């Protein structure tokens, strides 16, 4: 779980498992002020040592001190325990006026509870990653991002029928309903998707649209 108090540039990361630790390390490398807490003092010590090699902005709380600072009650083991702990912490942070809060869910039921108590950003890392990999394996995408609603953003190579033609010539938006956000040619800088832009064979296109529309554009 990650939270950014209003008017404060610091980020609080609660839980330093594989997911939380990765979030904390990324924020630290980006130069963010990070306060990371975990009930396991070994994890805290490990990430304290790791953060010392980066910006040095990584604040630490030992395991027993973290438990005292955060009003967490430990329930049964497994998902129920994870549900209870994260729900209580989420509720307390919301009550304290923290609105910019990102909470990780471990099930659909857990996500619904977090949503009902007011969490705006809910992440199911396992489901989201599985869905993304599934699209990459099954489709013709180099990358895939799902946006709220029916729209997705994907990265693809230029379809063969569009090689050497401009975005306007192919009528990417008018014919297929797809927007070319930009184009990255090998060895060149990213270019925004103007209608005059010519698409070449090994170019990587960043597309936004509904998945069926994108698939239609790829197939030509």
C-alpha cells in the first residue's frame, strides 16, 4: 500500500514484500522521499541497506515500531488476515485525510471492500500482470496497457500493409477508430503521431483505441 498525504511530497509505503519493496525502491530511485514500514525488521533492514546506495531519502521504521505507529490488528492467517489488515490501515489513512492512496488487493472481494470504504486506486498485481501477459502472448502486441473502460494502449510494429504510408494515407483514425499516439523508429527519438508521419517497417507504434479496433488496424 502506498499513500501520499495532501500537500506532502513524501510517500508512505506499507509492507515491504516483493510488490511493496519494488514500489519503494522505484520511488527511492526517482528521488522521492519515502517512509517505508513493515512488521518484519529483517525486511526493513534489507531495504534500508539497499536504499543507502541510492538517493539516501529512504526513511526506516523497525518492525516493532511500525506496528506501534500503525493501528493494525492481526487476524487469521492467509487472505482473511491480509483483508483485515489492509482494510483497517486504508480506513485509518482515509480518516486521517489521506486521499491519494494506492491499495493492493488480493481478491475481487477484497477489492470491492477497499472500494466501498473509499480507496480510489486499487491494484490487483497478480490479475493485472496475468491479463497483460495473456494479451502479449496471444496477440501481436509488443506491450499492452488497459485503461479504465473499453480502451487500451498498445505498442506494435507497423503492419505490413501500412509500411511506407503516412498516418493520413492509411486513415488510421477515420477508418479504424484508432489514434496513433506516437512512433519510435530504431535509433531515433520518439515522434508524436501527426497525420503526415510516415510509418516504416521496424517502427514501433503507440496506439490507443478499443481492442477490436486495434486488432482490425493491425490486420488491415
